[in-house]
C-alpha cells in the first residue's frame, strides 16, 4: 500500500468515525429507527417544553407531550418521560421530540389486554357516551368503549338511538361479540325473556307404585 493510498483510507475511516460521533448523525439514527428515549424536562417555554438529546436542545410541542390537553405546562418541569425524535434540521439547529406516539401505543396495548379479559356473554354496566345514527357508544365500567348497534337497543324497531337513549344515561349491556379489538354490545339481549324451564316430573319407582296400590286395596272388603 502506497503512502498516498494509506493516507486517503485512513482519512476516510477517520471522517466516518467523526460522522458517527456527530450528535446530529446520532439523533438522525434515532428518528430513523423510532427509538424510545428517556429524557427529563429541563425547561418550559411558550408552546412546549425543552429536553436534551445527545447534548442537543430538543423542543417538545405541548400537543406532543400528552394525549390530552395540558392545562399547566409547568407541571411537567423536571418530569421524566419517554420521547421519539420526529423532526431534525441541523442547518436550523432544530430538533423536535414527541411523547404522544409512545403514549398512543401504550394506550392501545393496555386496551387490547383489557379487551382480551372480557368474555363474550358477560353483562356490564356503562354510560351512554355518544349517540350516532347507526348506534350508541357505551363507556363501560372498565374504561373501555363498545357499540350497541341500533338494531340491538330494544325489541321494537326504532329510527334513531336518540328515540330511546340519551347521553349520560346509565345502562346495562351484554357483550355479544369481539372482533379486531372492537366490542359489540346489546341491550335487547337483556330484554328478551329466557325460555321457561320445564318443570321436572319425578316418576316413582316400580316398588313404590306397587306399595301404593296395595295401600289402596288393603281396606276394601270383598
């Protein structure tokens, strides 16, 4: 190997190592691989929060901190959360982080676990959460939500769920199906009267029959 070739290859290796050590290169890999990163909220600014990744200042928009609206961002100061890199621009020194995607995945996993624990046929209490033309969404006692199709609300035919239900009303429902994580409910199934059980008739044993007949004729005089 010539001295010139050695120098060229050595410089290329050195530059490659330098690129790999560059914080922007590292956070770019984090974004590409959707890596979950633990951070501490170091500051609160207008519209969001500040956290550091690989020594770089990252901005977390308020809408990306939680799944719901945050009344007071100061409550997040020094709080430890998990985030992902969602946007970078080294030229503009911009690094945007988000916790929302991780929280949505965790929520979905928790819901799937709860759904698996519900047996079809079980009866649950709930509250009418919203009314649509095709049915009523019920917020169940376990925090899950299910749909009562308009045809499963009552025995008579109705045009709209609003004809018999109102938002906030407490109801009892029966789980009639679970598919792809969606819970199908019925109120009509609880209104249908169960089939009457046939009364059990006890048939006397043959020796008892004989004894009874003997008792009947023993006092008869011929």
